[in-house]
C-alpha cells in the first residue's frame, strides 16, 4: 500500500496514551512509523527494542526521557535517537498531551517491556 490516511488506521489505547501505526510491515513498508500521544502526568512503561533503532520527534508537549540511566529533558522540537537494545521510558510532566512521531529501522518492530 503506497498511501494511507490516519482516519483509516486503527488506534491502540492504553491508560497512558495512544499509539497509531502509520507504516509497518503489515502495511507494506520496510520500516515502522507511528504517532504516540502521551497523556499529561503519564509515562509509557520501561522497555527496549531488540531488533531496531528508534527515532522520536516531539511535536507537542514537554517531559523527560529515560535513556538507560540518564534522564534527558524533551520539548517540542526535540529529536531523540534510541539505539538498538537501549532501555527507555518517556514521561509527560507537562500540562498537555505530548504528541510524538516515532520511527523504527525495522518493518517488524519488537518491544520487550520491563515493567
């Protein structure tokens, strides 16, 4: 599939926010791209990706990102590169929903949750 529209793609809901996959192997792509909404005061679970690098771009909001043992502040315009296997967790400590675009170097992104 060469074109899609977000209105036609499913959205996954969690207590911390939402994920919507815009491109992945199931949609015929060689990489994975998605949009994550992280609700105010929430965090996604600590996890890592054993088979791919992740690039995260903060479009809206502010918070902090745990990369292994180090907390990095993020805000609109921040770009974070997360190497294969690096444990990470995103926290929204701002007043509004954080919106991030996430891209993975694999069509079949694998995730190992640690909490």
